[in-house]
C-alpha cells in the first residue's frame, strides 16, 4: 500500500510499465518548444529516479519546500514525484504571477529553491530579494544547487501525513491562503476517482484523460494526475484551453475523458454546429459550473454527459460530491447527492438547518472518526483561519446551496457573491452565465452596487467583443443586453447598470477578483462608461 504519491507512481510504473503515462500533442509541444509524443510509465520512473538522486545529493529532504514554475509540461510531474520521494513539498507557481504576487508567495511559503522556466528566473530572484529570503533558481534540466539549509525533518521518513504540496487559494476575496496538502490528500483523491463508478467509471489501463486546466490547481494535480496514476491511464495536459482547436485535440489524442471549467462549454457552443461534432471517443466530462441553460443542449450536440461536481482546494476528495448517477437534473445546477463517506449540513444566516429548497451555506465533513480525512491539513501560518473554517467541527465552505425534495444538492453561488435586492437573493454567477451567451460579450462580471431603496442593485461589467464607438452605441448595446437578460431571467436579476470596461479584475488563475470588483463597481455609476438601465427592470409577465 502506498503512503506517498511517489510510492503510488512506483507501483503503477511496475504494473503499467509499457502503458503511456503522458501524451503531449503537437500543438502543445510547439507552444512549449518541447518534443511531442508519449512518455511511458517505465520511462517516466527512470527519469524520476535520476532526478531524485540528484536532489538527494544536493541535500534536499523531508521538510523542505521547492517552487515549481513549469506550466503544464511533463517536467512538472517528474520533478514533483522525485521531490516527493524525498519528502520535499512542492509549491506550484502560477506563470501569470508578477512582482508583488511572487514576493508574497516566496516570503510566505519560505521556498529556498524554484525549478522554473529560464525567462522567469530574474523575476523570481528579484521577488525573493524584496521578500528578504535566501533563494536559488534552476531550470528543469539543471543540476540542483546545494540546499541552503538542512532538511527540517531529515530524521523522519516521509509518510501519509507528510506535506506533499502547498497550494494557494485564488485570493478572490483577499490575500491567497497557503493550503497544506499531505500525501493522503492526493492519494485519497486518486482513489476516490478510481472507485466512484457510475457514469464516471474509469477502466484500468484504458483511459486517456485530456485537461487544459493548470497544474497550479487541485483539479489537475489531485483528480486528473492521481486518477490516471491509480488506474494506469494516460494524461494529456494541454498548455491551456484553445476553443478553435479543442475538438481536434480531443480527436487526435483519442481522449476518453475530458476535464472542464464552466466557461468551456459556453465557448464551444458558440461555434457553428458541424457534421463531426460527435466524432470522438469521449465517454464523459468531469467539471463544474456549466451554464444550466446550455447543459442539456451541449450533451445532445456532442453526445456525452458533463458530470457536475463540487469540491474545494480545502476539501479535496474528503468531501467531494458529483452527479455521476441518473437522474442528474440537468438544467438545475444540480451536483448530485453526497455518498455515505461525506456528511452535509445546509445552514441559514441565522444558524438554522435549512429546510427543503431553502438556501443556506454548505457545511461538510468526512464521515467516521476523522472528520478531516482527505482535507487540507490547515492554512500555512494561519491557525485562526483554520479554526474559523472548522468552527463547530464542520468545514464552512462559503458556498450557498439548496437541497430539493428528493435530496439532491443544487449550487447557488459563493456566499460573498450573493446580491441582496429588495429581499431577493441574486446569484452573481447565474446572471454572469446568462449574459456570457450574448454575442456582444467577450467577458463579464456581475456585482452589487448600493441602492437607496432596494439595498443592492445589479451591475454588469462588460468587456465587449467590439467596444461601442460612442454614447448612443453604448446605450443601444446596454439595452440589448438587458432585454436579453429579461428574456432569460426574473426581472429583478437583470442588470440595473451596464458598465463597459477594458478588462476585469482577475486573479492569477483567471478567476474574477471579487474583492476588487466589489470596490470598483460603485465607482462606475454615473460615469461615461456606465448606462443606467434600472428603468427597464419591470415585471415581464411570464419571463423567468
């Protein structure tokens, strides 16, 4: 039985020696400037052992942390597994991070070395100097420099609860938190996926999983990578999501499983339908956040189910929920029912247990003697935040959900994203999903702005495909967008203000920076970039 992810890979490399572990498509290879092709389990194991030996000779060991800035290249996995064999924790670094973000990450995580792309070495060294940290940097093929200090836990062999990785939250509402993730976190994620069954059944030695999601996310690191390791499958990492070439990549790679984010189906549905839409080998997609109005028509067009799941970086598979069995209640933001190993509560703002169909915050824990099994070990250097998240023995997710009469769970929005207008709760993510479908919209975010009568009003911040040339064009575009919203949503959810902006405040993982958005939105009311559409928000008869 494996107690570390390196041990799990080593066992897989023996059983599946000649099977492909990684597949790099020509498009990805060209972008990265590396070779295309497949890397077998046995070949990967040899390269991992070479790296392990080199790191050990340089003095790295249990308790060290090393940053990895290698995008979605094969080298990421090889260095990660080699370092894990020694008990070194990896800190994935998002390549979009810049000066202040790098300074914070290096200082907070206390990494003493980063394995990084050559073009980012200077940035990393400068950030480390500002952070006042001793720091070294190397390329993926360089010999490791001598460790700056002894391994803190050198006397102890790496084990199941040893720190495997430090992943930072996206920081949508504040400074990113460092999630300490032990080996057990990753092992349990892989085991969960390998055994969940239903529509998400993985066939040992046969699956080919394609993902455009970055390896700085738990989805790609924990679910995708570990599921393939646990089942002898082949992982096909792309550099990112390319809508125009997506289906070519899926077909060329012979992918049987795809991983997605909610925005991906929306973008793919904008393409004109073609005769070869169903010409692929995909059996299911695994992801979250698909627009409920597109869910069913996407599945009908492309002929495979999108299995909506719920989890967080913090929960891992310790409390993951997935709609992998029928009925899936397509078109309702349903993400299934919890299995026996997960316990769920839904709690209202006043602390009551929510009744059927009533919205409340989702609280979760693992069933059994250890409620934190499979979860993060804690937030680095922030015991207060860890204790707050686990108040009362349940993990407080910050997500608003509801449970229907049949026991199925439905996602509403993040608690901090809910707009309160005239007593109605409006989920920003729901409005965004509808507005994103309008041809005017390139990118969009929805936020609350103060209203003296209603409490909050809805504002849509729009990055237009073709920015309006003048004020009349802007007003016409705003009215067209609001009329579209009124045809799709209850009138009170439609934007009362439409602001045209050049860009949205985003995190380094391309999520909307909700804290900055909340501060920005009120400042746009009354400006030349903003159109007041409140007068359009009247009850629309049978519009829903």
